[in-house]
C-alpha cells in the first residue's frame, strides 16, 4: 500500500501527463499531423529540468510504458487475420522481400558507417524498415483513398511487414538477451517454433480458439484477452524474449470474432498506455542529444523515402497501376511511427549504443511528419506525362 | 455484369463494377460494417473519390430503393406515404412507451388520431387488434393515419 502522499503524487503526475497528451492530440488533429511524433516531443520536454519535472525512473510511468508496448504489439498482431497473412504471403512475398532489403538498408548502412555494434545496427535496420501501419491506415481513410486501386498494394506490403515483425522481433529478443552462440541459436529456433505455432493456430484453429476465448459479455472478453496477453508477455519476458514478442504472438493467434471485438475493446486502452510509452521513450532521451542527431537522422530519412517510394512504385507497377497511383503507393509507405519506436525502445532498454535513442527519436519525428505530408500532397507532385502510357488517353 | 472483389487487409473488401454508361464505381465494405460508395476519376482510373458512406441499415434501405432483391432484410422503419395517408412500423422496446399496456389504455386513436392496424409478434400476426390487446416488448406495430397523427402515435408507442 502506498502512503497517501505518494499515491496523490502519482495521480497528479499521471493526470498532468494525460492532459498534456490530450492537448497535444487536439493540436495534432487540428493541423493534420499524426500524434505519435508530438507525444515524443512531449516526452522530450518533460523530465528533469524540463517544463514538467517527471522522472523516467518513476514506477508508474515505467509500468505504464511497459503495458503500452504490450498493448501496441497485441493490436499489431490482431490487425490482420491469419487468412490475410496467408494470402499476403502467397501473393505478395516478392514485394515484401524487396521492402525488407531496401528499407532496412538505410538503417543498417548507417549503423555500419557510424561503427555501431552488430546488434545496435540490426535494431537501427528495424527502425528504418517498418512503416507505421497506424499512421498509414488512418491517413488512407482521412485522405479518402481507401477505394483507390493502389491501396491494396500498400496494405499487402503492410501485411508483409507484420509477418516480418513476427520473425524479426523474437530473433531480436534473443539477440538482445545476449546469450552464447549455441544457446542463442537454440533460443532463436525455439522462438521461431513458437511463432510458427501461433500462425498455425491462427490459420487452422482460429475458430476453436475464438470459441474458447469469446464471450458475449464485453467485460469478460476484455478481461480474458488482457489476462492472456499479460500472462504470455510476462512468460516471454521471463525467458528473455521480450514481453512485446509474447503480446504480438497472442494477437496473431487470436482471430475471428475475438479479434474483431478485441480490437475494438483494446484500442482505447492502447491509446492511453501507448501514449505513456511514447512519453517514456522521450523521457529517456536527453533533449540536448536530439539536436546533433537531427542531421544523421535526416540523411537516413532521405534514403528511407527513396527506398520506400521505390518499393511502392515497383510493387504498384506490378499490379498494373498507373504512374499517379504508383507514386501515391510509394509515398504512402513513408510514414514511420509507433513500431520504429517500439523496436528502438527494446534496444534502449538493453542499454545498447547511447545514440540509438536520440537518433531513433529524431528519425521518427522527421519521418512521421514528413511521411504524412508527402502522403497528403502526393497528388500535387507533378509527374511528367508519358505519351505512350495508354491510361493517359482514357 | 461482373463484380470484381479485392481484399483490403485490415480494412475490409472492395467490390468494383463498370456501368453501361462507362462509369466505374466501387463499394468498400469496411470491417466495421460501414459501406463506402466510391467513384473512379476518369483521368486517373486508380484514384477514387468517396461519393457517400452509409451504415448497414441505411445500405439496406438504399438496396430497397434501388430495387434490390426480396431476400434483403425486411425493413421495419421504412415509411410509405400515399397522398395524405401515412403508414409506419414501430418496434416496441422493453420497458418503454406502451409496452405492457393495452391499446385502449394508450388512448392512441383518441389522443393521436392514428389507428393501430396490425401487430406482428414473432411468427404470428394480429390484424385489427381490439382495444383490450396488450402490447409486449418486441411487438412490431403497424400504425396508419395522417402523417402528423402517425408521428404522434409513434412517439406514444415507442416513447
């Protein structure tokens, strides 16, 4: 039991943090940019010596941030059904592969050039690889592009990234745990085995799991899903495979009605705790380190824009989309956000390279804002009309 | 006519058709059940513009208006009006309006001017129910009269 004073302090701090996020969220909606980068800025401005003296070592914000990561990954896992993952793998694996190679490259190359260790370099590759499905899905809706013919191309690449995360996160978890080669290999094999089981459960036994977990009562359903998720996330953390991975796998394994209803139920919780997570990440970064990180982050950012636009352009071209649509598909893949921060957060928590936090924060700040602006103004970018393009004559 | 189906992972499904007038239109059935009807830009056939978005119940009304099949869900709240004569179906909810009371107690005719023409309860129907007919929750009540009187009766019944 906390002393009355301590409890009051926690509530007051929590109230302030959430109110700041609420004000920022309003501002972001007003000027039409995603809220994630602004939440990061809020975290940067808080903390010792900041506008609001908040301490990253405060239990409440650390636990809140942990819960936030778990819920973010749970929802990422819930986002696509097993069927969608399977269809994606069957018909879009080449686009997925091109995306992995070209989009992880800027981060990996930067890690090598900066002389970071192997693991920090891999983490940075993950940060530049994964697009923000949250920002992109929201903008596709806001910009009235859900019906566009290039949109399925964009979405299938996001599905492939989801699958790639299912493989990447457990491996990263094991690498970060830093065990020996033999033990590490065994752990990776075990982790991938669990991923395979989760996928098989989702695709072949989804209806059974759904029946077992589902309840007519929303309250019971929410408690069941959260209970399962925290339990598995906890066990995953216990065996050094990061709670995020455990939560993600639960999300992948749940499908059908449970996934549909679960998404709706967990989303508001994710918004609260996810917000705390972004603030927590910002708190761990010294605002003074952010300035020097901006230039390298911008360079990596420019390279990432080029590779993502290339990936989208190429994939949409294969689907028979015209030039305007190919450009829109490419620009729609640029925004980075929550999952880049999650990956960076895993590395920062393990005390990898000191510049990882500031560089990732600067990168996501730039890419979330620039990416959504590029998406918004995609149709205003003039493309040289090509006379031989048969579509142009319609 | 051919309907093309395209899956939109995480969002829903899109169906496209080309009309005989040469326009292409699509219907996006979102995962939450909302339907978005989109029109394609003739200059950039990949680009769409949402014409309108409707909820499932509204989509059902739209289907009826466009001359849809008889198989579509029965519409209970579609008002039909024939020159001064209004007809409306009202569903009684648990614990509201006249649920649990008789037609006579409700003074529907004397207070509103509209008449209860029939009541449908599950598989059975009661055409021309008398004043001692007791309403139950879930009853589907058919009211007839002038438009304003039907409005008042609906308010009284469903309250």
